[in-house]
C-alpha cells in the first residue's frame, strides 16, 4: 500500500501523519506503508522513504503521533527490485 502522501524525496509530511493518526484510533496496530530502503528501489513518485538519516526526524514524528493514540506501529520496508520505476529512480 502507498498513500503517495510523502514528498518526492520520501520524507514524511503533515498529511501523511494525519492519515495514520486518524486510522490509529480504531485499530490495534498500524502498519505504515511500504517504504523504500534505497533510492534505486523506489516504486512510486511520492513513496515514503527510509533510506537516509535525514528522514529520521519525520519518521520519529510519525511514530510518536501514532503512539500518542496508544497504538503500536511498525513500518513495512521494501526494495522494488525489477519493478522499480526507471523514470523515478533514473537507473
């Protein structure tokens, strides 16, 4: 699943946080969408990233916002492999 609510660099946005916080009120676990672990494994234009330390602040803000609703959270990591979008990755 991908909401396309991240930036084009894969960073967390306020809209992405709002999306997950709204859903965290009614469930016992949030699984945050597939997040690419390497720029060459990106599948979608505004896919969430988890490939660089510069993204940590936003990811912490996302997890803290969900935890504030007393909901556990995990993140799905992936690399699109052969399905990676060449137009997006450039490779």
